[in-house]
C-alpha cells in the first residue's frame, strides 16, 4: 500500500511540474512587433510582447512612412507621438484601453499642461499610470517621447 501511495505522489508531482514548466514557458515566450519599414540597423524593436504584456519602445513624432520627424511645434508632435504609440499598440493586437503604464519625456516642462490636454484625447477615461520627466534632449530633435506597457485582459 505504501509503494502505491509513493508512486501516486511521485506521479502527481511529475505531472504538476510538467504543467508548471509549460506555464513558465508561455510567460517567457516573446514576439517582436515590427513594421515593414523598421530599419534593421536600429538596436531596438518598436514593441515586444511577452506573455500577455506588451512593452512599447519610446515613440516620437515620426512620420511612419518616411521615418522623419514631422514639421510643426509641440502640439503637432504630441499628437503624432500618441498616434504612433496607438499604431504600434494596435499592430500588436492590443488597444489603448490595455495600456497600464506610460512614461512621458518632455524637452520643456512648460509643455506639461498642453501634453496633458492632448494625452486625455487618447486616454479619455481610466488613464494608465504615468510618469513625466523633463529631459535635455531627445532623438532627432523631438520635443516629446512616450513609451508604454499594455496588458491584454
């Protein structure tokens, strides 16, 4: 009887460890999100999905078709940046409502109120947690950069 009990316990532990291992594997699997015109020489991906989480690289006000910074001032750049963020998130199969965290980088903290107003157009209710920093410079002379983390519910 005790050998049968030990065999049963060992079997249960074996099957449990197999299931636990596959769950861990699912969490560590990742998928890189790219666009047709994403330069191969760029040392980062627009986004990476790991499990049910999406990590979006910082987006700036690029015209995604040309790869060049758009013309215009802060308001135009803020809208384009958020539009690019939305494009990457949707390309990965997520929605803006799935975003749980953003980081905003501004070259001029005096643009904070303007950024908030435009940000609320993209996140009108239950906005994600967020941090905002003033920084000295951003790539390509951008005035704003925003990254995000999204979780598929």
